[in-house]
C-alpha cells in the first residue's frame, strides 16, 4: 500500500474534525445552515493552519445531498465521490499564476456543475497571481454564475489587491495552540502505534510553531526508524532548548540561585542557542505558572505580579533584542531584576535598564566596527519605525476616544463593566489577557467602543499594543464588536474634562471612520501587534 504522509492521512474530512479554528468553522456552518453561502471567500493565515483543508470540507459539505446540521453526510454519492469530483477545481496560483490559466478557468465557470449543486474553485496562494490574472478574476467575482463559489487562500494577504478583498468574505486562520497541537500529535501517535514520551509530544508542538503540517511532518521523520521518540532524540536532531531546561531555570530564578541562573545562560550562549526559541518557551512556561497561581494550584514562591512582570519584560525584550549584540546579557539582567522585591515601577525600571544596556552596546558596536557595511536597501531606522508606529497609535487612540464619546451610553457602560467583572472569573480567557483585564477598569462605553484605564503606564501601553487581540479574544462576550482603547488615569481625567467643556460650548461629536488612518498604519505595526499578541495569546506564540 502506498505510504501516505501523516499530514495527509489525518487531514480533517468534516467540520467536527477541524482543530483550533472554532470561530471560522462556526461561521461557515451557520452560512450553510441558514443558506447564506457567499460566492467568494478568502482564507488568510500562516502556512499549515488548515486553510485548504477547511476549504475542501466546506466544498464537500455544500455539495452534499443530505446535509445534516451543517455537516456533510459522508454517505451520499457526492460525498463518496468527493476526492474525484469534477466540480471541485483546485488551482495552485504559485504555479498557475498566468492570465491564460485564469481565462480558461473563467470560460469554464459558466458551465454548470456536472453532479453537485455548486462548482467550487479553490485557489491556493492566490497572492501569487499576476495583476492581469487578478483583473481577469475580478470580472468573474463581480458577476459570478449562481453555481460558482470561489475559495481563495493566502499566506500573504497584503499582496492581494483591495478590489479582490472587498468582494470576499474573509476568514483569518490562527496558528494552532500548543494544547491543540499536543492533542493532535498524541492522537496520531496512538492511532499509528508510535511510541513517544509526553515530553517529546510537547517538544514537537513547540518546534512546529503553530503549524499542524510542520508538527506532523516532524513526527513523520522522527517515527521513521520505529524507535521510541524521546526529547533527547529530538534535541539531537533539531537542536533546541528542552522544556526541562526551561523549567529548571525558572525554578532557579524562583529560588534566587544567581550562580545557577548565570551558568544556564552561559550554556545557552556557548551552544549558540536561538534566543527567540528560548524566550518563547520562557513565556509559555511562565504563562502556565500564572494560570496555576490564578487557579490556586501553584505551590512555588513566585507571586502573580512577579510572573506577570517577567512575561511583560520578556515581551519587551523581544521588541528590543533585534538590534542587540548579545541577547543573553539582556536576558540575564531581566532574570536578576526579578530577584528583587517587586514594586509598581519594576517593569519600567527594567525597561530603563534595557535602554541603558542597549545604548552602551550600540556604542561598543559602532566603535568596534569602524568600517560600516553599506546597505543597498534603504532601511527605516528603529527610531523612525517607532515614530511612525507611535504616530499611528496616538491618532487611533484619539479617534477611538472621540468615537466612544460620540455614542457613549450609560447602559453600555454598565453592561461593559458587568462583563468586565465576570471576565476576571472566566477560565476560558487567556491568562495574560486576563492579567490586563484584572489591571484595568472600564470607564466609558458605547455599543462599539470602550475606554479602559489602568494604574500603571506600562499596563496602558500593553493594552494599547494589544487592542486587536482584546477585540478578538472578547468578541464572544459582547454582542457587538468592541473597539477598545486605553488611557492612563491622568489622560482619562483630562479627556473627560475636555469633553464636558466642549459639550458646554455646543461642540458636536461625530463618528470618524478608522479607515481614515489606513494610510498612516505602519507596516511594522502588524508585527508589533503580533509580538504583543504572543504574550497575551500564550497558546499562539509567534515570533518575528
Ligand atoms: Zn453527503
């Protein structure tokens, strides 16, 4: 029998088998149940997150002759012949990016499906199409025949023209959480009788960085010789930092064992370990500790505040480390800093230290490198990038405050405050998001906007850097999509006074579209959002 790689073998064949994309699955199934199927969809997200698999399940389901509660029956002639169905046309735009291919597709679009109700075009890596191919496709998307459905998938949504985007229903596929990955790896190993330790399952989950395809490909390789898969075997083959190392290190930090911490970091330097992987794993493990503290199952010496500060500091460390000479110096300062008793300014102190070290090291670097390499590509300086980003964020904050004031309602405020209070108790919320919720207060709200304040400036800063994550994470708790914004207590007092003054003077507030800021949105902003998201979505750590 032909060997089928694990990733293909365990591809989901129905909605209930799709792991980790609950929101998308729910929306697609609702569309099927309520017969509101659109003509064009765009699935975006990193590779290996199930875009094509989901597109296929969706295609199979809408052509099923006996759909049951939004799920294909798996028994009808359409379901049974799905793999060979002439009504499902898969196009890989990476290899068929020419206008002729799209023309041919468009000519065939008009021909009715042979068996099923719909003819479904799955266009993978759609961003690879040439602009004339896009234009040809656009004509069809504008007036598609009733039987045609386009599902486009891309890992690079920025390269898809806006004219195409505006005609699609868009779904964003997230990276898989460590929990989803470990569950699936364990399931596959059990099914395939692959012998593997629990630590090794976790190690593979970490190494695959949120991609199921990578996780199962790695498993394929490791299982090829039939021996038991252990952490040691993985580390020998793929050079990484084991979770045992991380746990031992955290234990030593907790017990203020300075020399052991120093030794461990030296070891990392000497083995040229990847500091990004190291930080990612530290954040992951610290988030676990934060959860156990909140849930009362923690028996160690850390306080919640200490763990939270460490997570925030590691996140900040990631932001700064790209321009840093020796990342492990930063990391050591960060860990030693956590030895001291915490006070409210600790994160800020740490950041000051980081800045000092950075400036010192930059100077050393300049002095030791009299002949500077000439870059052929103009690069934005870090300061310039930060300026653009800050400019955009400041304008976004002003806009959201304005919009919240425009439609602020007492009922909306009371509702948001009561939701906020329940969120603190909700175990489904990711711990770092929960930390932000615990540390902030809702002070004004409308149906779509919500102003938060926090005591510490660093919390306000982190809140504003994770606005999209907040909206996304809390979507299901509010009836509407809420756009959040955070102000320090001082700024909130000022804004409130201004508002009262303006209203007295007869000034009218009106809504401003966030689209007016699109031109200002720095490209790097999305990356910074990502980093912020990493800390908050502890399960979906992604590094730039
Ligand atoms: Zn069926």
